């Protein structure tokens, strides 16, 4: 057994033990340990038995929550957050379509409905177990450490085909486009650590920066590069004052690092974005999107999970024929959503996203006048940019069933809770100041 495998096992089972004996949040940490370094996907894990590690981590988390919920500092109600209601209704609708005759690929629709249910349960457990601000901040850093594991793998043994990285990522991100989309969703957290983190966070983020930038370059995803550009513009639009200047500084440093690491292969591939008419894969995407519109016309209520792929021989006949009869995906999260769950699903999912953006906007508009106030604003900006990033990148890949989108929803709820605590601290400090002023004797004249 390799040293890495041994360390992974110690971390996993040690975290599981702490989850059920000390605090449930350790169940969250081992879940992400498995997500970012799933043994069956790593060379060092080939000798380990496949014990369905992700399911085991989820079971430990649920058991720990039920066994140790008394140690939780806060008992948050998940339905106090508006995105929860939209998420719940969306999952229920997915099951309605799956169980109805409308689902054209029953087995796969079952899998997707189960996946959405799992995401909802994880969303709730994250809110319930990681609601202490200290645990929330560690959870955000865990995401960066997980990305660092991917970045190290890409640095240590980069496998590239046609200028694109292969074999790096998690169970639902194991290709270049998916890995890059996941990366841009969480990359803004790096700036939070650098600009507002504690000393250890700043040092860790400084060390991780070149590895994460190198990972992005090696993925060479055109959709995610466009997402990064959109995120940069949005960052300048939604920020003001000192925060904006800090972000400009972080972007400038990131640009310098990018230019130091980038290779000609990256520019060659990105240059084809503006010449999509001459790019066969890009034109296939456009034709697939056109086919998705016809599918929506024929199935306005949705055709169940995997509908577009199942019906691709009917709606993109030429593309399927060019790929020797292989059924094809739509390569667009929006059209994946409408194909699977129709117009009602689109309305529910839009409500889900709008609720998240509205929560994050409210946090930015009311900055607590406390030592932690500026960090909360930066975290709000980071989550907003991450959500926009995954949505823009998702316009060129199927990310409806990518976990990170639903993590961001949970992180938003946890940030709102942290924001509420900071506002209370601000109010208490103001009240104490007033009481001190009142208790002072009047000056004698």
C-alpha cells in the first residue's frame, strides 16, 4: 500500500470517528475528501477495495448528525432560506416526471432523480452541520485544498490529448470541460483567502495559486475561459470602493501568473472560439441546441432525465450518424434542463438561482461594521462570481447534475447566517457604546 493510500485511509476513518464522537462537521470534511481524491480514480487507490466511499461518507454524515446534533451551536431551519423551497419543488417535479409516462428513458431518469435527491439531502446537511462561522470558513478552504489535489496531479503527471487535460477531476468532473467548470466556480474563494484570510489561509492560498492556474491552463476549456472573462467583468460591476481595488489587484496578480504559466497550445485552442464555423465540435453544439428547441416544443413538460441523449437519433440525425450511431448529449446546461424537466423545471430552477443571487446581493448591500464585515462582502462576491462562472461554463457543457452548483447554494445559506451573526455583533457593540455614554457623568461647567 502506498503512503498516499495510507494517509487517505487515516484521514477518512479518522474523520469518520471524529464525526460520530465529537462533531458532525467532520462527516462533511470526509465527504469532500472522497470527492476530491476518490481512490478508484487515483493510481495510489487501485489497491484499495472499492467500498463505495462516497456513500459511506454520506452515511457517516447522516449518522453523525443524528447522534451528535446536540453539540451544534445553531439549529438552522433550512426552509428559512428561499432557495430551499425552490430546490425542494424542483426535486419533487423531477420525481413526478420520472414516475410518469412522460419519461422516455426510465432507468436513467431514475438515476438523475436520485442524484437530485442526494444533492438536496447534502445541501440540507451542509446547512445543518457547518453553520458555525469557523466551520463554514474551514469548509470553503477544504474546497481549495481539494482543487489543490487536482492541481498537484496535473502538475505531477499531466496527461494531455489534443491539447486538453485528461484523467483529473472527481466522479462527476472527470474530463477537461467539467474540471475547468468546477474550478471556475470555486476559484474566487482563492481571492478571499488571499485578501481577507488569516495568516495560514493567506500562506496556503499563495502556495496553491500557481497550481490552480496551471490546472486551468492545462484543461484548456473554451467555455470556462469565457466564464472567467465574464466573472472578471462582473467583479468590477458589483463591487465598489476598497473592495473593488482589492479585486483589481488580485486580478492583476492573477494575470501576471497566467502569462508566466500559459503555453502556446492554450492560445491555439482558445483562438478557435471566434472561428466556430470552422470547428466541427462547435458547430455540432449549435445544431444540438437547435434540436433541443424542437424537443422542448414536442415535450414542453419535460421527457425525464437523459431525454436529449435518448432522443438524439430523432433530433440530431446527422450528428448521430457522423458518430457511428452513438447517442449524443446536448452540451448545454440550459437545454439539458429544458429537455429533462421542461418549462416547469426551467421556471423552478430559475427561481432557485434567483433566490441565491438575491440573497448574495442583500449581503453585499448591508456591510457589517465589524472586523469580519469586509470578509463577508468578499465571500458574497466570490459566491456570486462562482455561480455565474458555472452557469456560463455550463452553456457549453452539461452541468445540471454537477454537485458544485448545489454546494454554492448551501454556501450562500451559510454565508447569510454568518452575515446575520455579524449584524447582531454590530448591534450589540453599538448598544454597549450607548450604555457607556449614558453612564458617564455629565461634565461640570
